[in-house]
C-alpha cells in the first residue's frame, strides 16, 4: 500500500475520530510508538514515561524493535491504515515531512508559541519539526552518527593515540587483530551498513563530497573515484568483522566492545547508552572519538515526537507530552541516559559526561563552521524511498554480492528509480 492510499484512508479516520472525541471528557493517556528497545534506550524512554506519569498522564507502550526505525515505520503505516493511529510517534527527519504532507498530524503552533520553541530549537532541526511553517513535531534530542566507540584496554594496548584519518583507523584495527580480539564489531543490518558507509563517505571525501553525493545525489559524485575509494574501504573494513556479523543487532555489537571481545564499534551516540547501562565510564573504560577523518564535522539525526490526529479528547495529553519533551530539565535527564545531546540550544552541559560535553561542543562548532549535515542512514538526508534504495546497494556490496564496479553503476540507478 502506498503512502498516498494511506492518506486517503487516514483522512477519513481522522475526521471520524475528531467528531467522536469532541463530546467526551479529556483522556489523559498516551499511546507511544517508538523503537527504543535496547537497554540504554529503554532506560531513556523510562525517564519520559515517569515524567509524564508525574503529570498524571498514563503511558501505553508500543515498542517496535529494530534500530533505525524501519520496522516501526512499517507498524505505523499498518496502524494508520486501519484507522487506529497511536497518540504519539517517535520519528526521524523526512518521515516527519511525509506524514505531515498527508494531513494526519496535529498542529503544535500554540504550544510552540507559548513556550518560545522558535528561539531555542536550531534551524537544522526546525527544518524537520515544521511543515509549511507550522510546528508539527517536538524534538527530544540530537544524535550524531560519526562516532567510534573503543574499548579502553584495547585502545591503550594499541598505543593510546586517537587515529585522525582512515589509515590511522586501519593501523588501530590491525593492532586489535594482533591482540586476538575482533577488531571491528559490526551488526550486518542494512541501516547499520549504511551508518558505517556514511562515515566512510565523510572520512574519505569530507563534508563537501558528502553533500554532493548523499544530499545532492550528484551523479558524478556517486560514480567517481572518491566513491570508488569509499566502496573499496568498505570492503577493507569488512575484513575486520567477525564471521557472525550478519543480522546482528547494534546493541549486541556494543556488548562485544563492552566485554572486551572486540576493539571498536562504529555507531551513533545511542551506543553510549549501552556503555553507561553496563556501568562503564567514558575515558576510563571506553573511549568515544569521532570516526577517524571526520573530526570537525557532524552528521546528525534528531528523534522527534509527532502527535497524530486522534481526537479532541486526547489533545490535552498530547500537549502535556509535547511540553514535557521540550522541557529543558527533562532534556538533560533524558539525553544524559540516551547518549544524545539536547535539541535545545539553551541547555548547559554541566550534567553531561565527557562524551556528551564533546557532542555538544562538536555540534555547536559544526553548525557554526557549516560542517553539519543530516545523516542519510537515519532519515535526515533523503526521503525513505531513496534512503532504502541506497541501503540496498550498500548492503549488497558489503556482503560481497556485488563488486565495487557494480555498486558504482547501481547506486545512481537505484537512487533515480526511487525518486
Ligand atoms: C536511531 C534513533 C536513535 C536510536 C537508534 C538505534 O535512528 O535516532 O534514537 O534509537 O536509531 O535504535
């Protein structure tokens, strides 16, 4: 079923729900669809749940496992199609715009005006929180994908120097191999393959190249020598995976680094949530560093909550939830657990650990220097169809099903047919 067919069905349901709800009393409960099911993620979601319960809003959990949210978005389509949209949904980037276009999400302008969201949410996020100039999402955080998470003992044994380019990364991975551990813990799922790939694109080509290839989808950039180098580097990185990488969940790859079975994991900063849950301390037990060659740049993704039109009787609960999400103290409490940084620019970094402080400083610096761009793997560079077309080529290549030559030929084709 296409998203447009869903729109037609959903428009009918939203109207029904509105008229049915208008006569009844306010229902102070929310049903929240999200994909935060790993240990660190669940701990963060609990912070939100408890906060809302403190406001008298009861929480019905609708977790849909699957990092990156692809499965959650499939579940959402099914719910909306059957006329039973959840109250609030965790969503990323272009997906927010797609649902807004269908006219099935609630307008948050009044609350945003009352609380001054315009002044505290950075422009890069507002791009996705607003549709047609109207607030339709409340951003809870900013994650970034270009990080490497390293086991401290293995790091020290490798010389204790942070690599600053791709060659340096390879030297460190070689040392991990000599130490007898898996050099790079990877979860072979399309969204994780794509997360690694976008890091390599940024490392090899820099921010201008990332923009040309991934955001502008420039054909020369997608097929040229720099992209060839990217795919060759992906092949090289795959030689550092263990043999069971295929299909592994991202948090299990984090666990390998936590346990010292692996030296490093390339992953967004939600991985830090796993390290913290295991009672590890940054700088002592693990090291967070920008993926070698990407220092000074940030690829971001922001989790936002979108309220669906589910009836007037739920408006108060939706408003309380959106307000809770945007509360500065809540953003500190939530993001110190989640591994992300606040979506507001007026929050101090005092409560954050060293990685969080670095994340906040890097974000501000990258925004200032023009080196901040949306993550493709996490829905902030391209709409879902193009993103998934790119996933396919990247994954087939990483699994050795197609050669680098074939990947270079197929990438622009896949992208073009998805547009
Ligand atoms: C990202 C999301 C994060 C984290 C991650 C893994 O797309 O923004 O909050 O949950 O997926 O599940």
